[in-house]
């Protein structure tokens, strides 16, 4: 659930960051596009206004030329009506006589029907000038229209430089072709209206004839003319729409501009103005770069902020997971230890139990504050008095207190509790609360009760062991003493002759057996008393030798052959010499009994099992142990005439010395019983 919630939080954070970034970029792109459109619209409006102004200026200039040529045609028409042969001389036509004189006019010429110059405003002209073969003259003669023509730029024959020839046809009174009247103006005059205006290096204005020849063209401060634009985009767009605005590349320099056209059909020309797209968009692109930089910075900051938040959330989730894991371990530890924690408000006299403690008191539902009176129903009046006494002790001493009480659970079970109470003090040392732990020690109390019962049973078993051991150990010496005494009584019979020497020997043997019985009683008392084994570094050889002598003393006249293998003298162990002697004596006696009626052949072997242990084995050549089960358990007999407690006593003694005893091998070829003891340095 926590992992799912964390995933949802991460999704919300990432989604919010992405939404903010998308919103900012939407605004950036929208603003850039809006400013681009505004710049383009403003540039187009400026360009349209410029081409309209150019149209009006060119129209006024051409109208002045039109009026001038009409005036000359009317005023000097007699030059065209005079005799044609011989060729007339050129007559001066003064510009000062013009009623509509224009500053743009540089030269006025009158050409007769034969193409001869018959009048001119130029002060000095060649004697004979004839233009009958020129394209302009031939065009006027072929056409009946008297409209003013704006011809392509050409070099003047009378003045230096290039001029635009503005000419018109003159008809005689009978309607026949009488010649032409023309004026010339510099190409720059058509664009001079901008000489005081602003025109960037990339902007242009031009006057173009419908024949595709440029009459005048200005780019920035550079003036040109005469370019052939036939078949270019500008002519195609003009043919498509005489008054059009479009975006396209210039036919001459290739720069992309917004162009606007205006046609002057009466003069066979159109004017165009072009404004550079790059120039229009340059400020927009500059601002757009700042917008993009701002968007990138915002995006980076947002991403970093989101990453930081995600890292903090990850750390928080990891910390919460650690806390939850620690709480889970604590709850598991409390569950295993049957432990719970609590807090007590002395003002309200209310307990607040943990979940585990709530469950241990067999409560259902969610934990809630438990009044002291309600807790008294569980622990009884004695428990309440104990708690109040401990509360007074805590308030008086300001230190932790421990106590035990019994609680009767709702199920009727008696639960023994061990309480640890710790005071909560304010800055002035005043008691403001108590908290602590509550542990169920019912199993420990049950164990203590069982240990007491086991101790009682152990004392009873000890008495039983004394009786059984005495019965087991005293049978042989007392039987022997009884036999000796019976023989002595028979020797004292009146029917027999008294042999004092034999009687003395017999009574001495009986006395020896009685002393052996006393020694056995002393050893058995030491065996079954609850003293700790007196462990010391001993020689296995010395203890085994004394055990062999003890067996021989208890069984006089028996043939016992006990062989100690080589290396026996060097074996040393940590053990109680008296108890180990008793164990070896018991094993040797069992080996002797297993070997009857043949001559006993017993071997004792001692060898190091490892650097820290020593093994001592007693080996016989008897028929093996016939009894099933654990022969070291009490009252498990391996022979028909034994009590079955000898090997049990041996195991008790050996284990008390941190040793181990076991049957290593048994069968028809004999039995091997081994003892493992700690090795001495």
C-alpha cells in the first residue's frame, strides 16, 4: 500500500513538472508565433504603404511628363507641319516656355515623321539627328495610340548619362503620323521620393515595365536599372495579380522578401516594394532566443526541483521503510518475548497500551485508553495497591521501578506479569507521566514451579540411587565376609580340632572384606552427594592402576589380566580422580564378568582423539552386550545378575566432568567401552 502511494506521489510530481514545462513552452511558442505574426503584419503594412507612396510619386512624375509632351505637341506643332525637304534644321525649344515645367525633366525633343530631330531643349545639338531606325520611333509609327510611353533606360544622344525616354505619338491634322515628342528624366527620379526617407540595405523599391525591363531599382542607397526580369517570379506574380503582396526570393540577389505590387496600366509599368523577411523577423528572433533561454532555464529548474523532490520522497520512503521494518522487528521481538509497552497519564489515570500488549490482555478492536479502574478488574485490588505504591516510589525517587503481579485474563487464564516503570519528568523534575514495559512471564513462573518439583524428585532419586548403589556395590564384599565368618564358626565347633592360625587368617579375611564394604560406602556417599566434581590434571596411568587394585581387592583370588597399551603413561586429562577411578573400576569389573568362565583378558587403551580430547577405552573378549536399548539408562541390565545402575552411574560421573561415555563396539568377539575427557596441557 505504501509502495502504491509512493508511486502515485511520484506520478503526480512528474506529471505536474511535465505539465508546467509544457505550459511554459506552449506560452513561449505561442508568444514567439504571435510576435512573428505581428512583425510580419507590421512589415507588410509598411511595405504596402511604401509601394502606394511610390505609386503616387511615379504617377505624379509621369503625369508631369505627359502634360509636358502634350504642351510641346500643341505649342510646336508647326515644326511638324513644315516642308520635309530639304531636311529642316533643329529649332530650339526653350524649357522656360513650358507651363507645366517639372524639375525631373532633363530634355525635350521633337521628332518629325521622317525621324529627324526638328526641335530640342538642348542648347547645342548636332546638325543632323535622325532616329527613324530606333525601336521606340518604329513602335510609335506602328501604333495609333498617343499615350505616353515609358521606355527602358538608354544613353542620351544629346546629354551624357542614362535616361528614361518618355515619348508620345503626334498625329497631324489629317490624322496621319506626324512624329513624336519626348522628354527624358534620370532613372533615379522615379525613386527619389525616398532619398529623405529610411530604406535599409536589404529593402528595395523598383519600377518595372510590363515588358520585364527594370526602369529603376533602388536597394538601400544603391541605384540600378535595365535588369531583364522576363520569366522571373516577379513577372509571373504581376501577371497573376497586378496589385499583389507575396513572400518570395528576389530574382537578382536571392534574398527572401515580402513584395507588394501596384500596376500603372496607362504607362505600361508597375511599381514594387520589397522588405526583407530576415529584417522583419530579426527583433522577433532575438526576443525568441531569450524566450527559449528562459524556457530552458525554467525547464531545467523545474526538472531539478522535481528530481530533488523525488530524491527527498525516496529518502523519506526509505526512512519510513526502515522505520516500518524496525517497528515490525520490534513487534516481532515483543511477540517472541511476550512483551508490550505502555504509558500512563497520572492526571487522567489512564493507560495507553501498544498493539501487542492490547492483544496479550485478550482485547479486540483498536487500542484505546484504558482507565486504571478497568485495569483493576484484571489485576485485582492487590495489583492496584501494588501499582499505586510503585507510582509513589517513582514520584519520590524519580527512578525506574520493577515489580511483578498476576492478572486474570477474560479467558480465565492467570497470567504472571513483570512490569518495568520509568518516570517522565518535565524540566522542573515534576512527574508528568509514566511509561514502561509489560512482559508475560507465565512460562518462566511455570518453569520455576517445575524446577522445584524436579528438585524434590531429584532428592528422592538421590536417596534411591544411594540405596541401589549400596545394594549393587556391597553385595560382593559382604557375601565374602559372611562366608569367612561362617567358616570361622565351623572351625570353633566342638567336633573339630581348633587351628588357631587358620582361624586367625579366616577372621582377618572377613575383617578385610568388612573394611572394603566401608570404603565402598564412603565412595558411594561421595558419588551421590551434590558436590561439584573436583577437576584437576591427572595421569590416566595412575588412576587406572588404582582402579585395577580396587577391583582385585574386592575380588581376592580371581585371575584378572589387565593390559595397558604403549603410550598409556603419557596420557593426561582434566577429571576428578576419585570419580574416574570409580568409573574405570566399574568398567573393569563388567569386563571381568563378561569374560567368565574363561580367564579374563582385559585391555585398557589411552590415546589422544584430537589436541583437545583424550580417549580411554576398556576392551574385553566376551560375547558382547545382549541387552537392547541404551545400556547407560538406569535399571537397564546387560547381565542376568546385575541391577542395571552401574553404567548409569558411570555416565553421570563422566558427564559431570565434561566428558562422554559410549559403547564403541560390541559383538561375539568382545565389547569396547570408551570415555572421552578434556585433555590436560
